[in-house]
């Protein structure tokens, strides 16, 4: 076989493969569109109901000195546990 016939067969095979993929993807787009229309027509509309959550309780006034002490103790404990 000559080089030109091999190239010709290669291009033919490439065109057939690309054509097959193009046709398959085109059919896939139309099938997806059709399924979307069918679902919208026959399926009931599902509207999520909003979840109403209770408001978080308002914290009472916190003593800043106590808060500072708690944060300092947490940092000290963390550093003691993670010493290298």
C-alpha cells in the first residue's frame, strides 16, 4: 500500500468517527430537550417550602474580663497540648 492510500484511509476513518460523534451528540441534545419538556409537562411543580428558624437567643451582656480569661485559658490549653 502506498502512503497516499494510507493517508486517504486515515482521513476517511477520521471523518467517519467525527461524524458518528457529531450525530450522537446532536441526538443527545434533542433527547435531553425532549425529556425536559416531558418532565415539565407531567411532573408536578415542586416548590420548596421555606424553613422558618427560630431566632437565636440574644446573649446576655458578657463580662469582658471573664471572656478574656476564658479565651486566654483556651489558648494556653491548646499550646500545652500541641507543643513540639
